[in-house]
C-alpha cells in the first residue's frame, strides 16, 4: 500500500535547460505517485534536452511552455496562484540570475513573481559556474527573498569535467525537500526530535557478533516524517538496511552501550524521543580478543543482559519531553504494551504483534496498535505502509503536544 502524502496538493515543476533535465522527469513521476497534481513549466532551453510529451505522459497533465501562447496569456497567474509549491529542478545559473533580478521574460520567471507559494530552487551546473562570485551573490539574494535554494551535490560532471560541486541532487532527495516546504509549518516546526533506528551488534570476537533482524525501516520512516513536518531531527542509527533519511543529523553506533551513551548525550535537548531501534537484549559475557577458531569453539556461549536504554532514560528526560516506545510481542501484545508503558513511563507505545502478516522486522508494512497516555482504548490500525504508520504515530504525538 503506497502512501500518498501530497494528496490534493498542486506543485508547479519548472524545468530549465541543463543536462540534469532528464532527472526532472523522474521527479515529476515521484511527485505524481505521491498524490500531487503536477503542472510542468518548461523553458525553451529545457525543450532542447527533454521533450514536453515526456512530462505530459508522466503527469497526465498538459505541459506549459510559452508566456504568450494564444488563449494562455494569464497562465503565469493561474499557475502561480493555484500552486502549493513551486520547484525548479534543474535551476541553471542563467535562470537563477534572471530570477534574482526579478525578470519575467519567460513563463517560469513570471510564475515566480506572481506566486505566494514557497519556492524551492535546485541548482545544477558546472562547478566553476557554481563557484563563480556572481552565482554566489545571486544565490544569497534569492535566499534573502525567501526562496529555498539547495546546495548542489559533489559528483561527476558533464562533458568529462571530472568531479566537482554542481551535480543536481537525486529526485528522491528533492522530493523530501518538497515535503518539508509543504508540511513543515505545523506543530513540529523547529521541535527537536530524537529517533533511534536499526539493530545493535554485540561482539563475540573481532569478526562475529550477536544481533537481530531489525532493518531500521520504521525508525527511518519516523525520522523522515518528523523532518518533513519541520522538526530538527537527530537519528541514532545502529545497523540498518536502508539509507539514512534526508535532512537528519545521523549518529552511527554499533553496540547497545554506544547507543545508550548517544541517547544520553542528545536527550537533554530533545522535545520528542522515539525509541524505534531494536537493541540487542543480550551480549557475550566475555569478548574474545582474537577470532575464535572453529576447532577451538566453546560448547556454549555465556550471555549477559544489556542495559535497557529506554528504562535508563527516565532520570535523564527533560521536562515536557514526549517519549515513544515500541513493544514487539508474540503473545498478549496489548497487555505487554501497557505493562511497558507503565514500567518505563512512556507517553505512547507502538505495539507490534510479530505473528501478524506484514508486520515486524524487514517488511515495508506494519500493523500496529497505539497506546496513548490519557486514552482508555488503544488505536488499532490496519495494515499500512511504514510511512503511513510513521505519520499516524506523529499525529498522536501532536495530540500529546496539545494536551495540558
């Protein structure tokens, strides 16, 4: 089940004339798949790189190209006023220079002058053009005007120019920034959210470890959703099978003790703490200094319990902190979740029943029940994508923020 976070949103996607224009086609597809109505505006130079029919096929909507087309003389007004966001990707040096000086000599620059919606510019150009003082001045002025201007990535440049700063970020990264400018002005704006994700590893010897099947997907989805809503997000990441989320500050750890220490360091400045990681419950009582040979392996491995990170935070939590825990159970799931909420003094517990199809580790979906402080009955959710579960969790956190 695909999440569609941009339902009933209209996005104007401006495409200017650079080799990175081909990436804009994939961005148009991602925006459309996310539920947005996408109106593509192409400059004349952009049409030298990608045909308008490509964008029409991907969005299912007509492409706009001409400021003075017959019957479309006020397109720039209609497009700008109906948009919830305007995204220009790629934004060339020439386009940003014209936009910075308030020119309106084509449909796209005219849209910017007529818009009240937030504007996201995604530069892409040769590294020398990006580093030129005039470009730097134009970018600084655009930011002063209130436009969000991403920094280009460092990577391989066109025409054999080698590696440099000027590469357009990947469409998935741009999509995350679009989400933030659409949804980042609510209760999470400027809140500090601390999230843990993934599995910890407890060393047996220098090459072996004990761990679990956690992929980190649920924690990353929560970090992504919180950042999209405007939060400043710190992710403490154990072993994960998914990329780190865009926008979050990421602290990588290996063991449960390292995760405990990282949580203790960052918790005092947090407004919301979500313990979505799956720390190992046990560690070897002794760690071998060298690789244990198979021929000399012991018949048994003595284990010792690891620290309970969430329990250990009770004395460290700042006033007003909202604390969210997870409970993965195989029987009497709600009973176990309520016990955990009471014992660890949690505001919200996300209860997983590992026996439910599509739930638990590694899956892209989850079926959870939410036990919320002050609420007598749990919220039992259907099978959802982990992105949708993350939003459901943060909706309840917002409710707790509003509570007296």
